[in-house]
């Protein structure tokens, strides 16, 4: 099992957008992302508090709800780094 990297809310937003989520709205310091499927919609709030890293439990909860594995987040982070 791959080790989970520490990432900020801003970085997680970029990863979610790369995975097909779109920004629905922003309420204060929380961005709300959604992804449409045929019969359902996944809605995920992401805390964006400056560039501070997300806590492990918060990150795991968001990834579980989004259906993103640890390996996939590492792959998406590598894609983002290559596109810079």
C-alpha cells in the first residue's frame, strides 16, 4: 500500500478537477465539488485554509467519498507536476 502524501486543500482541488469533478460553489473557505453520474451525483466539500496540509482523516474521508485510491492520488499528483 502506498504512503499517503500530505497535500493542501488547493492541491486536492486540482486533483479532483483532474479526476472529473467540477466546482459547484464556494462557501467561505470550503469549495464544494460535484461529479455527475447517470443516476447520482457525488458532492464533496474541500476545506481550503491557505496552504496548510489537510489532516490525514480529512484527506482519507474525501478520497473515500470521491472513490480515489491512494495509488490513484499519487498518479494524479504526478500528472499535475508534469503539466507545470
